[in-house]
């Protein structure tokens, strides 16, 4: 039996050769493969049992806190809506961080949401205080009978 180029294959015996003419190898020359799961330390692990695969994710509550913290900053100029959004963002951020430590989630987004919500809450509180002071300073003017004078008084007392 010849190959394409007229040579005998090396691993097959010729018609006149027997198996005894080929060299025999013992197991001492070639060691066996290490046992599965051992020998060289075993297969690498795929994380801690009971925890999800991959890197930690962000908490959904922490993301909501970050969004409300960002939104509360421009809403600070509206007396009541800005501080309410900031307060809700602060509460969601605290809950998100508390849950993140139990569920192996990232905490950075929650911390950023808390910081922005605190800035929005403090700023909203200051703006609300200034607006209430301006409205109280103009109590003597009736806003229903003379709205122009009342608005001019409030604008005059607002010190931004």
C-alpha cells in the first residue's frame, strides 16, 4: 500500500513486517497523565459558591438615588419639589448601599447618589428658607388686590 508520493506510511507495518519489529515503550518511559481534579492543583474555580458570576453590579436603588440626586440639583430653585426629590434620593441611596453589602453589589453609585442628594437637600432647604422669608416680608401687601406690587416686593426681597 503506497501513499500519494510512493512512500510507505511510517506507522503501518510493511506486508512482510510484524508488530514485534516495532519498538515497544513501557509506562516508565512515559508517565501517565495526572488524575482529574488533582495533581497540578486542579481546575481553576469559577467564583464563590452561591454568588453570581462576573464582576459586582450596581444596585438598582443606588442608580435611582443617583438619578434623583442629579435631578434634584436644578429642581432646587423650585421651593418644594427639589428638596422632596433630594430626600427620596437620599433614602434610596442609603437603602441601596445597605443592600449592596449583602448582595455583593457595587457601592460607588449609591455613595454618589447620597452625596448629590445631600447637596440638593441642603441647597433646596436654603432656597426654600430664602423664598419663605421673602414671602413673609411681603405679608402686608394683598396679593389678590394688587398682584404687581406683591410680585415686586417678593422679587426685591429675594437675594440671589
